[in-house]
C-alpha cells in the first residue's frame, strides 16, 4: 500500500532515467528500491533527494560512510520509520557493519532512549558548563 | 525547575557516594552534572543508570566511544531531549569530536529526519530484499 | 491485527447506528472505514470522536477543509501514524488535493523535519522578537 | 515567551469567567495556571478543553484519578511536552502520588522507551497470538 | 521481515536456554514471543533485557503490575511502536485489564496527546508553582 | 545556551555575507535570527539550508506561502521543536495568519494528535480502499 503511485514506466522521463542510471551505477545493481521508484512520481523531488543523499552520505567526508549509516539508523528508529530502518540497516551492512556492531548500535540507541525519557520526566536544568557560547 | 528535588547532601547516602566517587574518578573532575544529582533522589536508580552507561558507553567495545556519543546525540535530537543533546554533545567533544564532525553529524541527522518524513508520507512497502530473515 | 475487536453487528447499538448513519450520509457512501468500526467497541468514544471530527474538520470555518486535511496529514506523518496518513491523504484527495499539491506538501513536511532536527541539535536560544507576549 | 498572548482581563468574557470559576471551585484555589490563561484567548477552545479534561480525568471512572495522571505523565514525557510533564506531575502529587511511585513511574517509562527503540531497530513481526481479532 | 535473524536453535546457547526457561516458567506456557526469539541473536542483550523487565515490571513494587503495563502501553503508543503496543496490551489483559479499562486508557492517552500538542503550539511558560525545587 | 557557537563576525565570510544579505533583502530588515547566525558556523550548511527554505517556502508554487507556514508549524509542534514553533508562527503571522486561523490551526493539530494516538493504540488495519496503488 502507499499514498501515491509509482510511475509504471519511470525510465520514460529523462530526469528519472538519469537518476536511476546513477543509482544503478553507484551500486553495481539494476535493482531500484521503492523509495526511488515512488519518488519518481515527482522527478524534481527524486533528483534533489538523490543528490542530497549522495552528497551527505558519500565516502569523501569527515565521518566514514558506515558510521553515517549507523547514525541514520539511530534517527530512523527514534522517528519510527519502518522503511528507513530496513533500508539503512541494509546499507550499513553493505558498507561493512558487522553483527556485533549492529547489536551494539541497538544497545546505544536503546540506552539513549531510556535516559532521554528519564531526563524528560525529571525536567532538570541544563548545566551551564555544557553551554558552547560560554566557552568561546 | 524540575519535577523532583535533588537531595541536598547526596554524599550522605553510601550508594550515592560510591557512584559519585566513581563518576569523579572516571572523569577526573569533582563536578557532578545535574542528571546524576537529581537521580540521587533514588539511589538504586542512580546506581543502575550509571552502571549501564559505563557498560554500554565505555571504550572496550566494537564501536569506539566517540562514535557512540554521536549516535547518542542523534537519538536525543530525534527524541527532542534538550538536556541530553547538551550533555552528550559535551561528552562527544570531550572524546575528540571536531567542529567539522559535529556539523557533519548535524547534516546526517537532518537528512535522515527529512527522508523519514518523506517515506512516512508515502507509506511505501518495504522491499523484500531488505529482509534479514530472507537472507539467512 | 488489532488490540481490540470491532463489534460484529455494530448497527445493533443505537448510538453506533446513529453515528454510522451520519457518516454514511455526510460522505454519500455505505462504506464505514476501520477507525469507526473499531471505535464502535465503545459507543460513547465513537460518538465523541466523530462529533469532534465533524466540528473541527467541517467546511464552515476559517481554514478551508482541504487545507485542514493537509495539516492533519503533516501531524500524522510526524507522529508516524500509518493508518492516519493513509486515511487523511484519501480525505484530502476527496476534497480536491492535486498530485502537485500532495508532493509539495511532502516537500514542506520533509523540510520542516530537517530544520526541526538541525535546530534541536544546535539548541539555539529563541529570539526575543518571536515572543507574542512582548508584542501585545 | 509564547506564540499567542493571554488576555489581560480574562474574566471580562463570560465563557472564560465561567470556566475559571469552575477551575477555582474544583481545585479550591484562586490560582489559574498558564494553560488556561493562554487558552482563554479562544473562549470556545478553553471551554471544550476544560470540559474534556474534567470528563476524562475525573474520579468517577474505571481507572482511579491518580493512575490517570501517571498515564498522562507517561504520554507527555514521550511527546517531550515540558509544560505538560510539570503540570501533570504536580496534579499526580496533589492526588497522592508518593516519591516512591514517582521514581517507579520513571523506571517504567524509561524501560518502555528502551524496548520501544530495541524493537523498532529489529523490526520484528507481531506474533499472531497478540491479535484481538483472532481471539474474538 | 526483520533487520536481524532469530537464531534457528536458540536453546543450543546456554544463556539463551536459561532465559527462555525462565520466561516459560514465569508465564506457564512454552510459547516464546518474537522479541525474545530475535534478541537471542545476542545472548547478553537478551539476558539483560529480560532481567530488567522482570525487575521493573514484577509484582512486588509500589505500583501494581496491571497499572505498570498500562503505563507501558501509553509510552509505546506515543513512541509509535506497533509491536510493543500489541505485546503490552496482551500483557495488560493477562494481568486483568478489562475492556472498559482499555478504552478508558485510550481516552487518557488521546487527551494527553491532544493537550501536549496544544501546549507545544502555544509555547507557554511553566508556572513557577510547579517547580519541585522551589518547594523543598 | 547552545551546542555550538555562532561566529562573532559572520559577515567576514563571503558565503555567509551573501546569504545574510539575501535574508535581509528578502525580508526588508537588518535583523538576522538565531538559526542563521548559528548555522553560519558552517557556511556551506547555512547556504544550502537557506537555499532550500527559499525554494520550498517561496510564493511561486501550488500551495500558498501562508498555508505552507501553517503546515510547517504543524510538523514542528509534533516534533516538539520549540524554536521552530516560535519562528514559523512569527513567519505565518508575517504572511497574514489571523488570530482565528492560529487557534483553528491549534485545534486541527490537537485533534490530529488525539486520533493519531487513538489509532496507534488500536493498531487497526489500513482499509484497502485507501491504497493509491490499487486505484491507478
């Protein structure tokens, strides 16, 4: 089920075809997963989203790609996005996340959620020592 | 402001004193930040929480400590826990997170939130290729 | 699957029958969708919920009905309510939301989520100029 | 700070005055807390909200009032509503919540959040035995 | 579907077997539901999670077990954890939650969410009278 | 307080100065609000964020600007972003949102949150009639 339909012949649109070709090339597979197939309903949104993903999640940055996928998983879990948890877990595994790293990631996410809720229940004041402005 | 009071003489309780001493030793400072001061209202909860933090966030695991703090920040941002974002950003910096890593972390968190919401708006089906059970 | 059962003969209860008839009349169809069928387990809750929906989402107010459905979708996406995203997208389309408006709505929701997370990560102070109390 | 202003003379409006009087009577104090003072900007919304609170949170129902306030706190923590956590913690204490119950409530909320995130990270299938429809 | 696989012969691991036996004994059934079957991928995480559930949710505490399950449901609904809502609704029913209590719980959760969002939209200041520190 | 510092002389950076000038021109005021001042810590992120805001929230699209700000508020409320609720309420008012529209927006957001939680508590199946794929 979905709230909008994926186009039946996405490659008929030049913008979509260019993005799909780039996805296929960058991943070495013909398979296009559902987020891209459905975003193709709006070629400009597809193009912008893919471009941003490539730029932010690519390998030539300060944080390595596998770690960035693990951070992506953490946010997706907290936002309860089922599709995103699945797709980025698959991506993290493709970039080398081991079983041990996956379950440790789960531990960190779960503990963060636990203390997030503890702290919100207590409504405690932020220590002034944490303030970046104070330290500049 | 807070919903429960921090005890005025926390070190008077043996359990609390032991935890506070361990916090001070492990960080090399006498300063005890607010989450621990307020949790001291319930010494058993304080002890369990500190013990779990030490075990999960310590350095002798599969994911390095700085990365774990960055994952912790990601969850805390998505759960909108102001205190937690402050305290774990301070912890990540203490463990070596650079300014460039911090802003790149922000980019990853923000992009994840963006696609989380896009995907939830589309309600697209999960690709069967993502299923771990299918692959075992 | 569900956590409570829909009654098998909902029209046997007078309160339920009156609400179901009103739903059928106001929509011009005999079909009753699942939220109402399951809420019928508690006729008073069914009646109150339908009454509130009719009052808030009706056409005789300051914001037009199509726009209110789009706002409803936005909240439902952020709260990760799958059923709600589906049902209110259908409602918005029934009230005239075009494909172009739907994808633009997705863009606004996604961008809001992105900057929500950026801002929460930065924990920046609210500008005093935004304070309504200051301006009165 | 706020996004709308509380009226300066709320009692000048008959609807507001009636609600404020009812709040004062039911609590035995002249103090009106901020949610009601700001909702008075829209007397109909004030009246409907107070009426719903009285009806749902009152004492003549299946779940006792103190427990309902504790459930209210749990939802408010998960939704990160600072004002709500404060006001309903005060209400729960006024209805008899002890310090030991408050910290036990915190433990349950924190554990629930922890396993919520664990389960969402695993994306496990729901056991068919949990299905209410199956059991009817 | 899932993001990690449940082990095929979980009882082959001693830690897993001990936990599964304890689950079976404490519930009087051979059935092990999915959260435990999948957590068995990481025996230490399984053991710690079960141990914490037993300790926090057990019967020998300040808040009765049925009420704790209802609080657990409230958090799970707000965090949009489908599996958790199902499993803890089943647990609450097993501990005596009636149909009337279930729908009243739904009313409280729904009303809390409503006022959480109202208050967040208004961004109203917290009344100083709610501050626990002020009252000590 | 904040987790990163705003640069003291932001206009000294050419990229920042160009963005700030564009913000000032498009709004007809010299005042730069905090999100932009703090994002200036990372000029590329500042530039990309402002560019996306201008493109998505501008006036030349299918949904009018005031409505888009109201949708933005809805998402920001559900995501509990205090700063965002303040800044986009100010923006919506600047684009003509009346007091009556603001409180009606609050009603719609609050009702959506209420039924989001009701539906998630019930875990009801999505009606197949809502499926866009089915209708294509």
